[in-house]
């Protein structure tokens, strides 16, 4: 069945985040309005547009608190497919939709309470949503999150790379999903950062039950320890991806390399250069074959100068930033459909460092992360998840035909109940 990762990767093309630079996702050019200073607040909140319940088909989402805290909030955001793809947030009653309108100036507060209170540990809140594209289910522990509206409207979401963001010292995370007339697709995402554990369970009418385990409560600490150990092994700045709680040495969240490079562009300067040189030297004498898993079939190339040329799809040597971001340099998508089919598979091979141990791609997971030069963030994140699954870089859903999923996704055309659990207590495979 067709998967919907592309919907999730496109979601930021129409949102604003309070960051100095856009968050890294493939081929994104978000219309961002950076938070430079706190604008004067309007005395009139944005107009509230609601309905008694969302019209049309609805899906039940069970929001479950498996933390040790009695103060946990959830939020549901996305684009309402059946309402002109307008911005959608779920109000605090977990039933009523809120469709914000454009405010008169930037950084205005929401015109409705959209913080869904989950209750104490072990409690579950049943939410109802309409068809949503580019959706997120957010959780915060201890305090509610702050969302804002910019003219458009554009929803300003919490940022992990802007130190002046009012959510910077809060404990929060999210899962991603799209639910349309065809199916529900959802995944746990570590593309930007790791924080509180989230797990997914999808019950269906006729397709069985699907489950993504997520991390145990100690998962964040496990990732932090693994990155510090990697720093000791190779001397690289893996430990600088760790964001500690204010005044402590305890991790609050851990940035992915592509988000770490937003805050410090020199963080991994030249890291992949030697590996890239070896790859291009190898394929000067041996052809590389990529299964596009599309109508283009298998395409091959050899190194010519500093490029790989797949019958017109040309790939110059990528930089470390290109590899971690998956959307710059040779990995920027465009109008060539064949090139766009090659990009995810070649980008994934660089992140997983499989290009020196195989000639045809995608490869099987037993070859991933075996080279000392690799995306160790992704490697360590996968190890910290009970089922070894989770979206740890933008193309982590790439797999050989018939291969096992790495990205921590669930999907079905006949969903009946979608359970999203936060906290990691009682996490299981």
C-alpha cells in the first residue's frame, strides 16, 4: 500500500516557525517569519472559527499519559482537507475544531484554548479529528506549549533551534500523521530532535493491529550517553547536539545533526569528506546501481570527474551538510522525476554509510552504520528504541523492496482507533 511520508515532508512548505533558518526537510522552502523580537500584542485576538464537531468523517485518537507527571498537555494541528486545507487545531475539549483566521500582525496568540489536558499517569483522553494532512500530535509535560499566528494565517510552531522561543526550556515532542480518504499514515519522528518517548498503536477493521514501540523512559539519557561515547571515540562534536535543562547536566532534548548545523554551521565541518572521496573513487571503476522503485527501474552510473551521472541525473560530490540535511546540493529536488526518485535512495545510503559495502541500493539493514564515518545520531537513536524503529533522518523510510521498515510508521486504509502514548512507561515491542 502506498505510504504517505511525502505528505509529512511537505507539511512545512506552508507553515511558519520562529527560527532563524528553516528546519531541514527535503526540498522545503518554508515561508518563514523568523522571531527577531516580540511584537506588540494586539488587543483583539484572532477570530475564532469553530463548529460543534468536525464535519464529515472522523477518526478517534486515544491520547494516553504514560509519564510520571500529572500535568501533561496534548495538541493536534494540521491542514483540514475537507475544509479547504485551512489550518486546523483541536480545541481543549478534544472534539471541537478551531480554524484560525489571519491576524492583523505577526506573533498573535491563538484565539482558542487548544491545550488538551490528559490527566494523571495512565489516563487516556479520546479525541476526534477530521481528515488532516501534514498533521502533528504534540505533547508537553509540566507546562502548556505556546503557538502563535502570523498573517496568512501561518501557524508559528515551537522551535528547537531558537533560544528565544518561549517553549525553549519546555519538555515537548510530537508524532506526525496524515489521515485522508485513502488511509491513515503516521510515524514517530526524530528527524529534528529526540525528547520525550512517544509510541503508536493502530487498530483497524480488517488489517490487524500495528504498533511502534518508541523509547523507554530512559531513552533520552541512552541517546545522550551514546553521543558522549561517540565523541570520545572519534573526537567529533556529537555531544554538542545535547541540549541540557537550564542549570543542570541533564538532557532536555537532543538535536539531530541537521538541526545542530542550524545553530552551528561548522559543527561537523568536513566530517564526510574522506568517505565521499572513497565512494566516488570506488564508482569510477565499478558501476553503482540504484533501484528507483518507480517506473525508471534500475539506473546505473560511474564516476566521471566529480560527478555520478545516472543517464542525465547528475550528482556532484555532496558536502557533510548536504548529507545530513538531505535537501541541499545534489539532494535538492526539482523538475526531473528520475532525479527525484534517486535522491532519497542515494541520500539514505550516505547517511547509513553503505556505499562502500554494496553496489546496488537500497541495501538491507544489516549493512547500516557499519563504517566509522556515518550518521551516528541515527544509529544511536535506532538503538534506543525498543523495536529499533524511528524516523531519524529525512529519508529513513527508504528500504529495499520487501525490506523491513526502519522509520517507525503505521498505515492502514481502515483505521478504527489510533492510540498515541507519551512517556515510555509500559513501553513494549
